């Protein structure tokens, strides 16, 4: 899983963490019936009550599993994100899952997997939860949450982490997604966090939300692999740019080696990199890794 969130507030209610009736457990049998179809991408689906990290668990078994394995946790105790950040949230307050993918595409196009997952999650959740979602490059999901003064502001409600599953390229890639669904205002770990509930989602039932995300992911992954990973040919590059809240904004890119770059985010290139028009007049630079800070709203 992934998030910049490092901790969470105390859960409301009795000490029994399973007693919150607003947060019913996921139904593994129902999810399997809906998602595991002959000829489909998803080949297995397991739901565990708690684990350290679904990414780590799935990666450890990748060599023995076929493509399309899905592992879902009701609670993660050591969820990981980019730059070794930690994801932590109350039990059953969100969707915390990982999938095993083994794409046969050119290696230089694998950088599109987390971006593809973002497009799939945003489009699936927009339909199932009725919320407007946007993408912050490279791996965050944003929603609009109304503040106490009535102003709506962007908040991070989820994140994505893609990792190689093992030492061999044949082991595949594990893609994890963590999404805040019913997190309440008093449970937010940081002021910049949000949830689908706080964004006035029409539904926070996690079963249909998970189905919607996985079906959308299957759709986009099928298009992308059929196009040999070409993001332009399958429409992925255009779809990501259309939903990306980073484009058109002044940003600060905090890059490896303690270097920073400020300018306007103007495009997503064919390699999935963020193209920044440097504020110092140094032209355009493509950013492939680093933290991006939005400095002003898009026009």
C-alpha cells in the first residue's frame, strides 16, 4: 500500500475493533463470484483480517502464483508507500489490497503501471462512489473535501505503490492500492488527508467499490497490454493527462540527490514522466522520480 500518511487518530467506539457497524467486513465469497471469471484477469482473491503489508505478502508468493492474484486486508499494520512511508488506518475503514501482474511489454513501458492503476481506480470509483477524483503525479488519488468555511479543497484519499515481485523478471510486479473510504474527520492522520465519506460519496460500501476498481483495472490493463504497453495507442496517456490535477500547475519537484526544481507542469511524456517548464528559464525537464508539491491551483 502507499500513502504519505504515517499515523492515525484513535477509532471511535468500544475497544473491540470489529464492533463498528458502519464498517462491515468484506465478503470474500461474494467478491470471488463477481470477479473470478473464466478467461478473466483475476485468478484468485483472498481477504485477510490483518497483515503487515499486502504488497510484501503477495511479493513473497509471486513465484508460485499465476498472474491475477488479489490479496485484500481489512487492516494493515505495516503498509508501505513510496520513499518508505507508512500507511496506517483503522480496521475496515478503507480498501487495502495488492494485485500480481506479469505484463509482457517492453521494460521501458513498465513505468506506466502505477499511472494506469490511478486511471483505473479514479474511473471505477467515480462511477461506483459518485465522487469526482483526480490524480496527482505519480501515484496519488485526490478528492474534494469541504472545509468548515465552506471552501472545497483537494485532499489525498489514496495512493499506489508498484514493486518488482522478486529477483526474476518472470515473477512479475505487485501493485498495491490504499484508499480511505469511511475515515472520519477525527481520524485523519494529517490535515491534507481525506476520504470518500468526507467527499460526500453516494456509496461507501466497500464490496461494490472494490469490484468497480478491479473491473476498471482489468479493462485498462487489457487495453495497455494488447497495445504492447504503448500508452498513446491504448488511450492511457490521454486519459491520465485528462484526469491529472498536477498538469497546468506551478509545482516544486523534490528530486533525488537533494535537488529541487520549480516550474509549471505541462505534460506527461511517453515514458510516464512529468514534464516541467522550469521557472528559471532553463527550458523543459522531464521528471521520472521524486516528490511533487502543488504550489498553486490549476487555472
